[in-house]
């Protein structure tokens, strides 16, 4: 039986294609670039802020679906280091929306054993929002279900730069020798150090790029793109992405089943 959110059946159980998913090979870690909120709103003649609020509803549905499907980690790209370039009104609305999301969702997430984590330059956010983030992480720290990993004020290059800075400080103090630095050393100093790398990265909205998201971690992730804007992204699309993922032959630079080589 699939896990049921709050003991009740949700849309994911009535979604065509669910029976095609192989439970033993559901991606452990799915990363999603929640893109297309503004375009979704503008096409409907609405302010961009309406799209962001609709995007929160999509996140809520996908968190439930991912939990029910047995995904271990869901990382959602909520706000990038480059998003500060947007108009102040939109940025302020997004920050308010993050705060509102924590207020409205924390109880249900906690009751459903979801652990909330945040990655990014959290120390640059408003102090009140920082406190809410810290409280949400502390409250759900020992939950053993889905890990909801929210990337806020996050940039892949900034994350790698931060890791290099920490490592070079250790070298400077003699705590680490240059020849001891390996891939694992860098991995251990990323925001996602304790998490598995993403198996599947989903990008809605039609853009075919990863926009500075999990650059190191996505080295061997499978990408799944769709023209659907994030507010219209439903559990059925998540299920289709997983079905497509399970059809792929992941070789990580090795050879396939018949011995043929594949380039990295």
C-alpha cells in the first residue's frame, strides 16, 4: 500500500499511471525548479503575485504526493540569489509568502512526519523570517518521513564558493592538507552534505536550463522538462516524470546492460 497523507486518500491514488510506477525504484531525491508562476498569472491577466500564491498550492500537492509515493527527499527551488533583481514589490511579497507558508503548513507537515530543511544564504533574510525557519527546522528535526528541502536565497555557484572558502580556511589552519581534498571533501561542505544527490530534476515552464540550481549535486541527475507552468503542475505530472525516469538506463559513465559504452 502506498502511504496515505493524514490517513486519507488524496488525488495521487486516483491518478492514471500510478500502477506503472515501480515502488522499488522510486527516486530517492527529486529536485524541482518551481518556475512559471509569473507567466501563468500574466497569461490569465493577473498580477504575478497571484501566480506565486497559486504556486504554493502546487507545492502543497506535490509534497503530499511525493510523501505518499515514498520519495525520501524533495528539494524545491523557491528563491534564487539572482531573484533579488526582481521588483521590490514582488520580492517583498515572496518573503511574506514564505513566512505565511511556514505559519499555515507547519502543523500538518509535522503531523505527517515531514522534516523541513532550508538551504541557501538564510542569514541574509529578515530576522523574523530567520526565526520562523529555525523554529520549523527545530520542530521537525526528528521526523523520519519525507525531507522537504527548501532552497531560499540559494545559488549553486554561491554554494560551491562557500564550500571552497570553508575548506581553504581549514587548509590555512593546518586542519586539512591540500592533497587530502577529494570530491567527498567538497560534498561534505555543501548545504546538502547529509542528503543523497538528486536522482531526478524537474523543470516546468518550458525553459531548458537548470538556472544555477544544485550544480555539483546534479552531475548525474536525470532531467525532466515540461512546458507546463508550475501552478498547473499536478501529482499526475510528477507520476509521469517518475515513470519516464524509471525507463531510463542510468549508467553514471559506465556501460549499459549489453556492454556498450556511453559517454559521460
